[in-house]
């Protein structure tokens, strides 16, 4: 009777995973689309406003994105201005720090000296994210600067600077001038200051700090688990003494997501935005690991390595297989009374886990933001994990018969 109740609970837990896949993930895009359509229909039915909305004015300062790599071209956008090489634009990066002191002379304040752009593109558009649904689009000039010759210690993740852009108002023999800017002008020179300090990232230093901190955390875990017979691997070892593919998946995702979040934290010195799809993916991994360990625990006796194999509905025979030594092959093998057997359920789950983590890390590094995992890939991972739990439950049921 107890075994039937336990099996029923396990089946309910397995069905819970499939519930999340087919009830929550699959209907999300249609429901979202219906919600948008309903909102648009309601908006069309609203009476038109009699007052004309006042357009948002472009900011008077330059826009320099935070967290740009020193080894890559630095982008500077000037809203509402049409600047060319003839206006002799130059960029000054005032380094900010506890030891900052005022030094007379404009160029003396610039870290690495004045910078001239290697590319100037007028009549460009720049999208600014706002609290509203629609981003603000600004027109102006984009300038690209090279900072590869800046000397920054490899033990520093970056430098904090305040960008200041100057350019001439007259273009020599050409007629006309740059459109007036609301900031004060000195002589024929226009000055625009970024609205905030920014952090320029040293890729080598950020990598050193990120890998160093992850290495220290792994070493601390090793010290805390060294007295355990399995050592550090005991963290991903199941109750039967074999390595667990579901626990390994949780460990891999934790390392990947933690490393990316830590790296972007160093790049911008603030907690980065974590996509909802990534939270859902982590939740699926933890849920799968919890249900999987529950299933394994029901198949193992209190003595480590003792598999309970019911002979019939009333009597049970216990077979002592002895303590199982963890092996990496356990990630694609099932432990059975007749010996280890290859498991397609484990292999496909491990395959999708590795593929997804590689894509996540590479895309997050190349795109410059934490990758928002597509819903289709989250769904594939959910199906993979649901299949793993279902086949594991079927195998466990066969052992009890």
C-alpha cells in the first residue's frame, strides 16, 4: 500500500512538470498576442484627444553607453547635431577616482589625451529606452573612437570616466555652422558632457576577476566537502551513489548563469537585467532535479547501494549491491540489478543541457547583454526534462513489479 501511494505521488510530481510545459509555456505566446490585440482594440475605441501631445525634446548632452569594451570602438551619440570631420570633434575622458585632482589645462584632465574619431556619421538615429512601451528615437550624429592604446592593468576590470565632447562651430571656408546647442559655448567651440559617469571595461581584467572568484568559490566547496568520501562530486551524487544527470544540470546552469551575471556586474558595476526566460529555465532544472532525486530515493534502501526489488505485491526481496563508486559514465547510464545500462533519457537530457549552455554563454558574450533564451529552446529543455522523468518513472515501476 505504501509503495502504491509513493508511486502515485511520484507520478503526480512527473505530471506537474508536463503541466508547466503544456499549460504555462505553450499557451504563453497566443495569450500574450490576444492580450495585445484586446488592448489595441480598446485603444481604437477610445475617443481621440482634443489636445495635441507635446513631443519629447532631445537631451542636450551626449549619450555614451555604459559598459563598453576598451578594446572595441567606443560609440558617442550627439542628439540634434550634424557634425562632420570639418568640425574637428575631439573626446576627453576625465578619469574619476578617489585620487582625482584638478590639473589646469583642458587636455591635462583627459585620460590618455584628447581623442579624435576615426568615423563620423551624421543623420543617424538612436533609440533610448524609456519607462513607456515605445522607446524614444533621437536624430543626431554618431562618432566612433578607438581606445585600444589605453594602458589599463590586467588586474583591473575597467576604469570609470566622464566623457566630454568638443567641436568647432565654424567649418573654415564652408558657409553655415553647427545648429545651436543649449549648453554654453566658449568662443567657436561647443561643449557637451555625458549625463553620467560611465565604466569602460577591460576584457582581460574582467575575465581574470570573474574566473578567479568562481575558482575561489569552487575551492571553498571543495574544502567543505573534502571529508565526504565522494569529495566535491558528492554535490551531484544521487542517493544510490551514482552521479546524477539532473543535479549535474543544475550545477552547470548555476556556474554558467552565475559567471555571466558576475562578469556583467563587473562590466557595469551594477546588477544586470536577468531575462524571465532564464529564470524559467533555472526553475525547470531545479524542479527536475528535485523530482529525480525523489524517484531515486524510493528505489534505494537505507543502506547505500541496496536496491529494493519487490518480488510480488506482498513480499520484497532486498539485493545488496554494495557501495557504488561515482563515475562520469553514470551521466548516461542507469544502474540496474543486472549492471549499468545505457540510458537514452539521460543522454538526450545531457545533450540539450550542454548545447543550451554553450549557446547561452557565447550569445551573452557576443551580444553584450545576458541572452534572452528563446521560448522554443526553453520548451525543448522542458520536453527533454519531462521525458527524462517519465522514462525514469517507467524504469522504476518495472523494477518494483
